[in-house]
């Protein structure tokens, strides 16, 4: 019978019921000793009946050789509430925790009552989470998660979405990507249709969060009709348009140039652009734009870093 707290006039024993031997998997005849979910229940055992065609018959019963009777702690108007927990100690399919999912006032024997599965930590969780909660060792837990089968975890990869979902949290890595791109030489018209040709032009990139690292190698056969203001075009991502957020470029090797000894080529990525602007460091006062005659035909190996 439910217990009453005489101090607060509150009904107790509705939060968690005394365990049952098993919980039904289908509608049953409420009489005689029988097998419930693989458990042979005998006189005096408690059974959670939850699958009757008439939900009014659901509840906790005491097994008998004749007709079953409702358990004393689950036969009155104040014995069940939404969320009341019952643990089934045995059973092939239904061992574990169950809870009353019926809302509102429940009168046992009058109200249609429903029960739903709960996790082994007394909380309603997804089916996948429950496959983790029944793992009894750390190794089994890692096997379920796919991060190793022994005592030492192994991490093969972290998958990021194909399209990045930027995070406002500066401490959150929201993207990682690797790939290839095709660098070309253009001028201010930003066109690849000015007669340029290459014996090879290949590029690779790595994007970590909002930072892009690129490298490339171009062997130029002809610069066609390119005019001044040369660019390395085709960057895999457009740079951030935030003011003064410039990307930097490094020309690691070049050949076939027409520049004065001691001079060097350099470049940068202007905010909002998808190309590297090329310059020649040809004066103590700074750089000037690189021209086709200075670049010439030959090889160019470079790298750059910029933000998006």
C-alpha cells in the first residue's frame, strides 16, 4: 500500500516502485504461473504488465496459480504518477528500468496506463545512448563508439561537414579541409583567356578553421598577351573582406625571370580577393607591381596563408 507522509500530507512510494521479476512483451492472460520475457514467474513474483490491449489492465501484478491480483503498492488512486519508475530484474528483452508515461491524474483500474523504457541511469535517453550505458568495461565502450577495441583508444579521423558551419566561439574548431586547386597567372583583367599556357600548374591547400594554407608550382610556357599587374589566380577560397586582414605569400623558388640580382618577388592576398597580387622588391623604398617581362617564362614555387 502506498505510504503517506503524515508531516507534509504528501503521498510517497510513487517515485520508484519495488522491482518486478519481469516485464511483459505482449498482452497476456492475467492468471496462472507462466513465462514472461523468458522468465518463469511463480506465485508471489511481481510482474510489470504493460502491453494489454485494454490499457486499463496495465500495472504491477502479483503472480498466482489462479487469477493475478494487483500489487498492493500499485492498486490505488495515489500509486502511480507520470514518471514513476519500475525496475524489471529479469527478461530477455525488457530487463531494466521502465517508467509510467501516462499524464494527468491516474486511477489504477480506471485510467488507461502506459509504460515506456528508461535507461539504466534512471533517465530517458536514445536507443544509441543505451547501447553505451550497458557496456561494462572501458574497452567495450570504446568499441561501441568505434574508437578502438583494446585498452588504448585509437582515433582514425574527425569528420567535419562538407559545408562549414562557422562558430562564434573563438575556442571552437569548426572546419578542416584538404584539397587541390589549379593556380594560373592572370593580370588585372582576371582572365585565363589571354593566351597563357603552362607545362604544369598544380596546387594544394589545407583549411583549418578560418585559416587557409596554400602551396603551388607553376611552369609557364607562355604569358600570352598579359599586361602589367600580375596575379596568381584560382585560390580555393575567397579571402575575408575584413579591413586590413591581409594574407601573406612567399615565393620560394623561381626561374626564367628578368630581374636584377638581389631583387625578389613577393605577394599578398588583399581582403575580399581570391588571388595573390604579385610584386617585385626592387627598391629600398619598397615594392612595385610585377610585370610579365620581369616574370618571364619558367618556374614558380610559392606558398601563402590567408583567412576567410
